[in-house]
C-alpha cells in the first residue's frame, strides 16, 4: 500500500479522534456544563445529578411539550446527550489528526538535528510545538463546542445549530470571538506536552524491560495512556475551567480576563472551584485517552504492516 509515514500518522490520529468522540461525547457534555456552573453544593456528585436530571427534562419536553411527566423515548434522550456532536467531532478529528502528524514530524526533525539519542527533551519539545500549532488552528471549533454544549436547547441564549452560532458570533462579537480562551489553551498545551512526554517515557520503560523490544501489548498501551493522562491532568486541570469560562457566551458583556475569572471562581467556591468537574472529567478522559491511544497505536500498526507488505 502506497502510504507515506505522514499519511499513516494522519489516518491513525483521525481514526482515534473519531472513535473517542463518538463513545465519550455524553460525558464531555456533562463536563462542560459542570465547568460553566456557578452553583455550590456540599453533597458529592449533586451537580452531576442535577445536570443529568436537566438533560432528561429536556428530552421530556421535546417528547411531550404538553405533559413533561411522561417518559421520553430513548432516541430523544440520546439526542440531548449528543447535542453539539458536530463541532466536537470536527474539533477532535482535526485536532488529533494534526497533533499526531505534527508530533511525529517534529520528533523526527529534532532527533535528526541532535547529536543526542531520542530523550525527554525531544518528546517535550515536539509535543509542545505540535500542541501550540494545533491549538491555534482548532480554537474556533472548541469555542463553538463550548457554546453549544454549555446550554440546553431550551435555555435562553442557546444556539440551535452551528450555523446560527457562527452567524451570531460574527455579528455580535466579531471574528476575534473564535479565538477566545486561546491563552489558557496554551496552558492546556503544556498538559498535552506533559502527557505525551510521560506516555513515551513509559513506553520506553516497557520496551527496555523486554528482551526483544517490539510492539507493546494492549494492556501496556492502556497503562501508559491512563497513567500519563492522570499525572498531566492533576497538574494542569484549572486551565480547562478558566478556558471554558472565557469561551462561554457573555450576554451582559462583562469584562472577562484570566485574572477576573480566577478571582470570581475563588470568590464563589474557593480553590475547589478550579477543579470543578474533575471527577466527571476523570471518568471521561481516562477511558477516552485509553481508547484514543489504543486506537491510534492499533491503526498505525495495521497501516504500517500493509505499507511494508
């Protein structure tokens, strides 16, 4: 099969992004709504239950506008859980395809122009450059995703479609609104850089322990991806909360900067506010990361096998 290494990386990343987004979108929706919530509660998972109840109520309203006490069809419940799947899918397909391609390219370039063997420095440098490039190019898609996922279809100010969101944002806020949250996204790049550095170092450790270094097992890929994601997320999660607040719709045109948002979060909920939604996020991103990397490694190995046959 006539596939270059660049095409192999792009197709592998595309496949990983598609599978992960389809499987994990409902948890992504819950995470975004948790990050945008300013409610306070001392009961564990009370906000999660509240959001799930609201999603169910939306399905009931759509099924029986005249009587919301009836049971909604599962198809309508799924429709509410998959609200905003379009921009989320577009964002993840583009981002993962770009990221894996650029990461491999930068890593190869740094190794070729260095007298040292591939090391933590190469992994960190390559993942940082790939992350910054990908983040700047895909930020508009993440803004659209946050705006649409952040509100129920029936809430005031909610967008009913991607086209409506684009039209209203251009009319009311200008082109620059599509790059809101790009600064804290750069901090999120640091999380991705840490994650990929941890991931490749863990893979290197497994290969070193093998008598004959080869393709790792599925379990080893799962362990490497899960451990790297948890470590990087604990360090960088507050930047995700800040970014979601910056990207959310601002009907009263309040002055929003990283500084004002940090003060508001701390005033409302204290330090715990910067980790709002982390439990739901853990439940979402750890399995998602495992699915992404196992899918990526599996598709890549299959394509490389065909390429050299």
